[in-house]
């Protein structure tokens, strides 16, 4: 194969030759690890097209992550992440563009941070700071809400607007603090302590409108988390990041998914509450109406009874019963007396039949000796003994012979 002549004005190279030589040269370059910040992360048809910017200088390179590489990644990435990537230059012949193809990608320093966070998380859990029993119940209608957020932030506007839409009379005490950077944890903790010491504040909201993992690390600061745990006033965490929940979410009395959600969870909706009051009043009115109707029906039923419609009927009925019973008692008593008289007569007749007097009436006599004993045998007397003979009527004195 003959070598290609050196280009000249008379014998220039075709574009394809130049592109081929550039590609051959670039392909001989190896892979290299680089560190930077993702300023762009766009997924299209399974391929990510990203921009990687130098951390100190205004230098940016294009970065391509093929779908096969993307499927192997165990971490989630987004714009603003600080990453370390294994890249290799790639020259596209048809477009004449140079880009870097990433074969590996990981968050810069994430391993150490995650290990530290996990250790702190286990320590706080062992101390019981995540237990549901220690979480305080939010007041039904707070008169004053403490808000810790960044100055002129969207999170502040969202909380204030949505809370006042739901309950226009609600009051706020706003404390501005840095929500990212080196001084953020210190300022947020100081704002929480200040609001907690205010007796007029009924609930505290710590709000930030989301962010990447690095920026949210401030809300996992140990001093900030312990300050939130020691807060006597109910505290709501509204950091607004679903993927990476900071430790503040775990110690807060309530976790809201977004600042808007925090406003809805803390402040009741005046329209909804008015509707509930109306529903309660309607139920009470219906219940009272039913109770009164029932009592009216009961009274009508009582009044319709004969005893109440004509009270004299009750007395008359009882009087008739009494007369009937008196008459029945009189007849029963007369019958019993008659039966008793008959019995007495029968007993009298029996007694009379058995009486010695009846024997005497038939002509017999009773002989008694001088000693008064009845003489039943003549041998019991001697001649000259005095005897007394009792007849049916009267007595006779006699002498035995």
C-alpha cells in the first residue's frame, strides 16, 4: 500500500483522508480518569449526552454515556453532581466532532460521605431520635408559623402563598438562613433555636426547594440534626428531595415532600373546614329534627291511649272492677258463711246424737253412788246405799235394797 503524499495546494488531502488520520490518532489515545461537575445531563433514546466542567476553570468537554454503560451504573446522576469519570476520546468522522465516551462514572468522594452519613444515622437511631413515639403532633390551627428558609427563595414564596391561600389569617415569623454552603448548618440551627424559644410560634417549617446530593448534605449535619431533635416546638422538614432523604427528615416531627406540601400539611384549608362545619351542622340538625319528631310521635301515641284521652275511663273501669270484686267477695263470703252454718248444724246434730242427754231422752237414767261414780253393776251397791238417779229432766234420790 502506497503512502499518501504530503498535502499541498496542488495536491490537497480529501476531507475523508484528514478525518481518517485524525480518528486513527485519537483512537490510539487511552482512557483517563477525570473529575468535574456535570453541567448538563440529558437522556435521549437510552443514551446520555452530558457536559463535564472543570471545577476551577471555565473549561467544558462533551461527554457521552452509551446505554450499555448506563445500565451498569449503580448510582443516580443529575445536573450539578460532582463526578469522577473514566473517559476515552472519540472522533466522529461524519460530523467531524470530538467527544469523550465515559465507560465508568461515580460521584466524587461519595463513598466516604455515605459511610460517614450511615455511621451518624446508626448513632442517632441508637439514641432513639428516629422513634415515632417522640414525634410531636402538629397543632390543628397554628396561629403563628416559624419558617426557616433561604432569602427570596422559591421555597419561601411557595410556603407563604399556599398557607395564606388555605387560611388567610395565618401569621408567619420568617428567619432567613443559608441553605447550602459551609455556614448553612450553623445558620439553620441558630434559626431553629430562636424560633423554638419564641412562645408565639406554634410550629416550625424548615424549607428548601430540593437540590443535588452534595447541596443537601447540610441538612444531615450532626449539630443541625441534634438541634432539630431537641426542639420543643413541632418541626416540619420540607427539603423537597425524594431520592436522598437527609437526616433532618428522620428526626423532624413531620416530613413534607415539598415546601408546598408543608404548607398544606400544617395549615388547614378554610374552605374545607367551613364545609366540614356545614356538614356537621347539617348532621346535628338532622339528628335533632329526628329526635324531636320521634318525641312528638311518642307524645301523640301516649295521648291517643284511652287512659289519657279520657282519664275518667280509667277511674270508671277501675270502679266497675272494684264493684264487681266487692260483689264477688260479698257473695263468696255469704257462701262461706252458709257453708259454715251448715257444717255447724251437722256437727251439732252429730254431737247431740252422741250426747248422753239423748240417751236419757229416750227413757234411760244414770245412777250415781254417794261418791258420785256411775253405778254400772248392781253388785257395786249394798242395801241402804244412797243413790242419785238422773233422768232426762231432773234427778231422784233413792236407796238401794
